[in-house]
């Protein structure tokens, strides 16, 4: 019953504040037809990422975990003229799908895909980035945190999705590597000298989870 009301309110909020245009809608439709997992951010979460990017005036953004490019498009649309978005994806089919998304969204010159294991890509990337968004395999979030700290500009915005996992992070089961990774990430981020941070608990059509939001100290 509780989940139902959270879902209904999510739909209400998205209807008012985060309506999708044909491009965003078509990413979901194409993704379902292509059999991609239904794990992209919701429209409301996409709008939130877009607003965060606008508010920080980000010109160079980095995303870890592209899938079909849905969140990438939301964020890239917040970039000013000449801004750049780099996005990292392991799965070749997801990467190919996302490249097509960027073409259809007329963002080919803005969104750059790096295919391969994210940690490897991060280790050779050069900053500074104004915004880093983590949305990939949670077991490596602690490693991604170290790379984000290196790559972000002073004052840069760092966000990481799915860090509550229905509360499993409080006492993660031994066999839940994702919850264990997210829990270790939260533990490190909370006392990371270079960041001031918080986690926002989230409920809605994607269930119960959380988004970490942090600012790299200037
Ligand atoms: N950000 C996307 C959105 O909202 O539209 C959703 C990303 S989905 C939750 C996570 C993605 O991370 C998947 O496409 C998966 O293939 C990718 N991924 C998983 N492990 C990875 C790794 N080690 N390196 C890079 N990408 C990875």
C-alpha cells in the first residue's frame, strides 16, 4: 500500500515537473524493444540531474554507467554551448545503443562514450570535471570515489545513485556485493576530507533507495 502511494506521487510529480519530449520517450521505447534492462533513472531523477548540472554551471561532466544514454541526455541538455559530457560503459551492446541515442538526440558532438571497465577508463582520464555522476556497478563505488576525488574540480559536484538499496547498506548481507560496495562507499564518503556530503533517501516507482550528493572542497 505504501509503495503504491509513492509510485502514484512519483507519477504526479513527473507529470507536473519532468515531462519527457519525444527524444527522451523514444530512448525508453527503443531500450525496451532492444531488451535493455529497465534500470535507467526515472524522469524526475533525470530532471533533478539536469537541474543540478544547470545550478552548478557545469561545462565538463562525467558519468559512470551509460546504459541507453537516458540520464546522459538529461544532463547533456544542461550544458552550455561548447560543454562536454563523457560517459563510461562496460557493455558493448549498451554502448552501441547509447551512441545511437546521442545521434538521435543531436548530441553526437557533445556526448563522448568510452567503452570498457569504468575503473580502467577513470584511471587514464584527465580532469577537471565540474560534475561526476556514478550510476554503475556498486561493488566498485569505493574505487570510483577515489577517482572522482582526483578528477573533480575544486567546488565540483559529485553524485552517486543507489547507495541505500532498500536499507541493505545498514547491515549488508555477506553475499550482497552491491550493498557491501554501497555501504563502504557511504562510510568513506561521509568522512572523506575532500568532500562535504549527504545522502538523500528516495522512494518512488524505482523502490526505496538513495542518492549521495557531495561537493569537493574548494
Ligand atoms: N545512468 C543510466 C541511466 O540512468 O540512463 C543507467 C545506468 S545502469 C543503472 C548501469 C550501467 O552500468 C549498465 O549499463 C552497466 O552495463 C554499466 N556497468 C556495469 N558495470 C560497469 C563497469 N565496471 N564499468 C562501466 N560500466 C559498467
